[in-house]
């Protein structure tokens, strides 16, 4: 572009203005309905804005922001156009915050506006003249609305205007290009590279700004990173980070991975009895639809959280046998293609949250005081989970001291398992930013209250008809629901090795702990490992859709993908074999004597990880179902883990796993 309109860009007379670069533009609705616009913001505009800002700061340019946000909670101060157009960002709203990647520093000027034109509804002109600014560099959204107005109004008021075209965008590429063409007579249009080059030319004293930066091109800037992750057999999320600007090529070929990484114990020891040793190569292949991007959090200095769930594949692109995500995908396909069924799943997570200095005493169970004590944490967590498309429903204080729970809406199994990982990792990240510690371990102290994961499952036919509900059968459990429950019950002892996979898990699975110690199906019974959940009966039309089963002997040390795949296998085994239940329990099984339990086919669950692993190893159906390398590796990892913690007493065991998980 020509610089005919301006002869120089003197840094001391130049301000950089970001227009409407705020969270409302990258929310779920924009990502879903306007994917081109969303991707343009995240992958083009924000990186370019950051480069322009960093160069501007190095030269002492004024960095200014304007965002749409009402001065009042009800928006009564909005312009007539914004009221008629239903444009409303409440006072102090998360949606009104500047996107984290380019967030203002403490001394930057940030103007809130309630109209399209920053010169019409703020005192920016007054401020610019006080600052002796003659040159205004404009970036932001939307090119054909608020950016357009800022450019034209600034030009009319006598400023030399520069618009950075690749740091602006609107809902479509055509609209963006049309807008640039329409207002080019009011400004100089440059791209990011051209602007940096011209700034370098016009500010020849740049080399004196910093001893180590002789030219603008050598200014070091932080690079946005995206992490390609896999959640392994033991429920720990691992991966490798790549520059976000280079991400597109990784969608095609992934990044390198090592087979022995799947043989790591929770203590980060590679199991001796793994089949690969130092040999073999794999790829982490990212799933575009699973990307998590959270631009900002409570710590303004923390970098954005950006990661993508991956399948582990061979170098020829085939799913690797030990990939938990691949196993779950295969099970989903079996239900759909062989059984004509689709599955709805949601994980509920309990966790313990602690202040590192222990200055906050425990509050009463389930209390408002307990929730308010961590109100900053809960608010940031729920907004972050929403930004990550987890669709959170509730944050609640639980029974134990400093114990909380998060729930979210049901989805397909793969999405649900990815979301389970997201809940764990986002919870940890928000806690880190607030200088808190969090643990999903089953017990954090030997006399504490246990943390569990409750897995809710329902099944529909391919037309969406619920298959677990039958109003004419006992407890409304359909024949298919009975078969499915009986299948899970049949394999439950072996399943415990997968879903309650650490030694500390068995300090939780005890009678009277509301966590399951006996194998049975219970109606609204929290001592049962498989619970028929309540329905809101006064909303009769939705009762069949509400009806679901809950799997309870599970905790946050398990792999969501591996656990869910194995539970679904056990359930469909029951459907295919038409297994029946001998009883559905409405009382605590521990209150029954041994004879009564035997008569109802109620059995004790494994009391140790060693016992559970033996049940898994000796289960013929799991030996046939699980790929040999996966089962072999899992058993090797868990046996190595047992040898590591062999001498730990119960309290040491709790503290050990609380730190890891």
C-alpha cells in the first residue's frame, strides 16, 4: 500500500488503538456460527495485533483499547441503535474483557463504549489531544462496522490514520475486503509486516531503545503455543507444544511420540516389563474438533491455555493398539453399527481445593459459605469451562472440607471423555493461577472424605428414543437396561482395575462410604455401584429422556477414555448375552447378612488394586476385547506402581497420590 497520505510515523506522536477485541467475539456462538471469523481472530488477527503492540511498546507508543460494555448493569445507557439491535455487554462482564492474548497493561488507557463509534461515545478525542497524538494506528473488529467508524471519524477530526488490514476482520472475507476498499480514502492501509518495516524506517533511533534490539525485526516476542495432548492409560495428560502459527501442518501429520510413554507409571517410571523399550515411533494426530482455547484467566500474566486432544497413530496413520481414545471410538462405532444405538454420557468430578497457606478454614458441608469462600475460583472455573465448550451445569460445595463438584451436560462418549479431561486440566490451571492447590485423588488424607467420579449413561436408538426406560417394568428399568446393567455387573470386579486404578482407590471403596463396596444394582441407592438415578416426575414428558444409570466405583486417577470404553463393552456384552438381574436393591447392601447377599447375587468388590488386577488378568472376555499390547502394558504399569508404593502406610499413600492427581 502507498504511504502517500503520510510522510512519517513518529513514535512519540503515535497511538495504537484496538477496537472491540473482546471475549464476546470469541464465545461459543461465534465459534459455532461463524467459523471463518473465529479462526481469523484466533490464528491471524491476534498474533498480528500482538506483534504490532510489542513493537509499539518498544518505541514508547501509546497503546489504547476500546470495548463495548455498558456503564450500567441493565444497559440503560446504551445507544438507541444498540438497544434496537440487542447489543448488550453488561457492566463488568467477562464478555467485555479484552482477549487475553493482547490484554492491556495496568497503565494502558481502556475506554468503554456503548455505540459503534468510539469517537461518538467516549472522550477519546480529548485524550488523544492531551497526549499530543497525531497518528492513530487502528486494529480490531468488525472491519465494516466499529473499525470503519473509528477510521472515518479519526480522519475527519484531523488524525493521520493507519489501518492494519491483517489485524482487522469481520464475519466474512468478502465483507472485510469490501470495507477496506470503501474506507481506504480515509487512511493508509498496511499489513503487519509493512507497518513494522515503515516504523523501522521512520524511527532510525530504534537501535537505541534496547541494547539487544538493533532493529524492530529482532525484538523478541512471546510465541503462542498449542499443546498436542493424549491422556494415557493412567489418566495423566501428556503431550508436546508447537507454535500456534505453525499448527495447520500438524493437523495433517501430527507430532512425534514414543511407545514407551504409554508405559509410564504415575511416579513417571517406565515399567520394566514393557514390550518397546527404546524402540518404535508414533504420531500424536490432533482432532480439530477437540481443541480447547481459553484466552485469559484470573492471572493476567498467565499465557492462554490452548491444547488439542489427539489420537495416537502409527506412522502409516493407523490407530495404535494402545490408544485409549481409539479404543473408545471403536466401541462407539460398534454400538451404532452393530446394535443400532447411540450413547449419552456425562462425568461428574469431585475434588479437594486448598489454599496453599491454609488461611481459609473449612466451612459447613454444602453451604453457601463454602461456595462463597471460593467464589473467585468457581466463577473463573465455570466461565473457562464454558469457553472450552464443556457445557458446565453446576458447581457445588460437597460433604468434605474444601470439597467441591462440577457437573456438565451429557454428550456422545468421545466428547464426554474429552470433557472429563478438560474439567481436570482446566480446574488445575485456574487453581494454579489463584495460588491454590487442587487434587482429584480418591483420598487426600486417610481420615478425609473421598473424591469420586460418577459416570452417568443412557442409551437411545438411532432415532433418539430412550432405551433404558420402560414405565411398565419394575423401577422403570427396561429389558435392554437390565441386560446392560447385568453385563456391567458381570464384569465389575475386573472393571475396578480400570476405573479404580490406584492403591489409594481402595481406601475409598469401603462400606458406608457412598462409593460402592458390593456388586449390585440399586434404585436411588448411593451404596450401589450401579445406581438407577431419580427422575423429576412432575415433568412427565421428559422422564424417559431423564432416565439414566450411574456407575460409581470410579475416581479421578482413572483414564476417562479407557474406563468408558471398558464399561461400554461390559454393558453391550450383557445386551448381546441377554443377561438378567436377580435383584435391584433399595437398601444398603452392608446391612444385609451374608446369606441375604448371596440370595440376591450381591458380591464383595476387590479390596485392593492387586486383587482387582488379578480379576482383570483372569477375565477371559477382557483378554479377548482389549488389544494384547494395551492389556499387557496396563498390567505391567500397575504392577510396577505397586512395587514402588509397597512400603507406604495409608497416610503416606494418600498424600502421595494427592500430589500426583
